[in-house]
């Protein structure tokens, strides 16, 4: 789906950035200047406070900005939270009423009247695909959501939802990084290529662990990137993003930093071609062994 920008901005950690509404507004604009127009949220981010904090900044922008960004959010996880004191058990909910209510809540908090994409956050054993498709249809017909996708679903779980939803699912968020390569070997990338969609790579720097290596794997990967960085004169984060973008499924990178210079480092990965053999050197460092 070409709707999304190749580098997207993830707002999971927004409350940790301690930004005032005018600073959030500036961050959105700086991102747009860099070509980062896809902005990722979830109802649960910041213990249900993240979308509203973003909305405080987003609402300050002129209405014309709305068509320049793609707002993505997710639904389906019920956290144990002070905002839901009666809840005793963390669980998932993909009943139609919850999906629809969750979208209404997200629209209100984000300060918009439509979402570009709604993703189901995690697969649930109780997910009824026909009921999900009916909820999608209602939201689509009401103009509240333009397209739908998934997150953390297996290829076969994707196929089940797609069997009932009559439009193509747009994307799937998957954890992919130089520290987490399962997607390359568990059929995830094959599925994306076969169905012609790009995944969104979450925690592309391992949630920052790439820069604070503790485990043997983290130390090997960091060391390999450090050497390459010195050889090419390219910062490690740019190299890590370029390593992901070298994949044929062309993952959309969900950058998790609130710092403009780090957003810029991500966009620079788009014009860097990762050296072919060195790509396998990083893979080897990650897995701890050469390919067979
Ligand atoms: N669908 C899902 O289940 C799911 C799950 C997790 C995340 N996500 C999405 O993916 C997005 C990204 O995830 P993430 O935040 O874990 O991504 P990440 O980019 O792997 O990790 C972000 C962390 O890395 C640090 N970092 C970034 N660049 C750095 C550098 N050059 N040097 C040192 N530290 C650096 C950041 O610190 P600074 O803030 O200091 O830059 C931040 O703490 C989230 O915002 C969310 O939208 C989705």
C-alpha cells in the first residue's frame, strides 16, 4: 500500500518525551518536512493518554494538515489500568461493539473525524472474523476508517481475517530489527511478498537495545554495525534502518524517537544502499551463526 510514507513516526513513547502541545505540533511539522507523514498510535499508548496528548498538538495545526498525514491507530487490547478500575484480567476484545467504540474514542482523542488506517493490535483466540468484517464495514461506510490492517498476526491469522473482509488488508505491524529476525524465516516476509503489502517494522532498533548492548547477541550486532559505520561514515541508526529497507518486502520503518535529528537519520537510510555481503554479516552477528 503506497499510502504510507516509507519512514513512519511511532508515538508509543510520546509521554516519555515530555513535550508541550506546541512542541508536538512542531514535531509533526518537522516530520512532514522530512517526508514522514504516517503517524502511528494505539488506543492503549501511554496508558490510554497518548492519543489525547498527540491530539492537543495536532489540533493546533491548520485543518489543511489533515490530508497531508496518515493517522494510524490500533484497537483490541484491554489493559489493566486505573482508567478501567473494574477490569481484573488483561484481555483482547474484537467484538464489533468494542472495535466501533474504540475508533470513536480514538477519533475524539486524536482530534480528527477519520482514521487513515485501523489495525487490530494482537491476535485473539476469540476473534470472530465475520464479526470483525462487519465492524470494518460499518466504520468504512460511516467514513470513519479508510483502510484496515493487522499487527502481530501470523500469516495464517491474516488469511482468516482477509477471507471475510472484502477489501485488501493494507499492512501488518511486525517486530523486525537487526536483533529480531524471525520475520525473515517464519513465512512473514513470504506472505507480505505473496500478498503485495509492506509490513510496518516496529521497534526497528530493538527498542533502543541496539545502542545499549548487554546480551552477547546485542554486543555482536552493535560491534558489527560499529565497524561498518566507521568504514562507511554512516551513523549506526541509519545503517540499521537501511538494513531493514534492503528487504524485498520494503518494511515501513516505525521510528520510535521523539528527536528530530533521529527522524532525519532514518530518512537518510532511504538513499543508502546497504552493501550486499555486509548485509549477511549483520544477519550472522544477529543469529550467531553463518547461513547454512
Ligand atoms: N504493533 C505493535 O505491537 C507495536 C509494538 C511496539 C511498538 N510499536 C510501534 O513502533 C514504534 C517504534 O517502536 P520503538 O519505540 O520500540 O522503536 P525503536 O526505534 O526500536 O526504539 C526507540 C528507542 O530507541 C532509542 N533510540 C533511537 N535512536 C537512538 C540512537 N541513535 N541512539 C540511542 N538510542 C536511540 C530511543 O531513544 P530517544 O527517545 O532518546 O531517541 C527510544 O528509546 C512505536 O512508537 C509504536 O508506534 C508497535
